[in-house]
C-alpha cells in the first residue's frame, strides 16, 4: 500500500476491544462501532490494539483478527486505520507489521519494548527500524507512553535525525504529560510535516473547560451589554 494521500490529522479514536461476558472478543459489534464513530461522532481515523484496546493483553492471533475486522468493516467508511504492532518480541512485532500491510492497514505504530528496556536513543531507534522494515510500504508511527513503558527517552531527542534511520516515519502518538517535550517535538519538526497525536485525555478535558469558561465569559458580556440573557442560563458554579 502506498502512503496515504493526506496527512493523518484531526481526531483519531483509540478503539476498545469489545469482549463477551466469557472474555472472548466480540467481533460482531465492530461493524456497529465503526458506524457509531463515523455517523454519530464524525471520527474517521482509528488507532487499533493500543493501550485502550488492551492490545498487549491479547494473543498474537487475537491481535491479527481484531486488526482484520477493523480494516474490513472500516473499508470505504474510515479514512485511516492505524494498527499498533508493538510487542516485547521483535519477531512478533515484525509479524504483526507484515500482517497489517497484508490486510490493507493505513499505517502501523510501535510502543517501546518495556521489559528489557532500551536505555539509549540508538538502541530504541534500532528496534523501531527493524519493525518498520517489515512493512516498508506503510507509514510508521512511534507510540510514546513512558508512564507505562518506563522508557524515559524524550520524544524530541528520538525525532532528531529519525528519517535517516526510518524513511517511513510519519509521526508519533504522544501519551505523556511533559508538554515541554511535546512542544519541542512540534516546533523543531515543522518542516517535516510529521503527524503528532496527543493522547492524554485528561489534558483534553482541561482544554474543554478553558473553552467553556471563555464561552461563559463572552455570554456574560453580551448579557450585560444587551440584557438579553438571564444569568441563570449561563451559570457554571463547578468552574468557579
């Protein structure tokens, strides 16, 4: 598969893996899940088998089946399906990467190995390079989540010169609270047109609250100037 015609951008849903009461994957609802995301939420990009999808708790066979189902059910509905293929075993990651390419995924992402951890940038890059090489036609993304991996290599440091090592690199999913690191990633790589996916939901809530506060303040100003809005309709005591 060739690289996507457009850059990965906008909302990217980290999908859960639906389960039955017996702990088996409930493949029958994934089609409904796709329709819900597209029709009800307006989301057309997904990140499959990541942390939210408990990918590392699934068997390799299950991960393959989940990836296949999302790609199949999302055909002609979703814009991009990114499959997380990270694993503790390099060979398993490569196998999952090859499989993602075979089923028609739009990209792959990889988490840092977190049992025998890479302690330098070069070691981590070499691991990522080997996985990316298993699917050379797919865009490659690094999944940066140090709170779970314990790998403290800063994303900004990792990105320095990464295209020389991994030509298919297209961006990263940044799931960390170090906003300085995230800001430097964006600022220092503007020319590369990388995609930066911010994955800390708690920070998204803060941004939403900031938006609501600004909206509330603007309503109060209109109310004072035009006396058109009763204060009772614009009072958010939980924000005070």
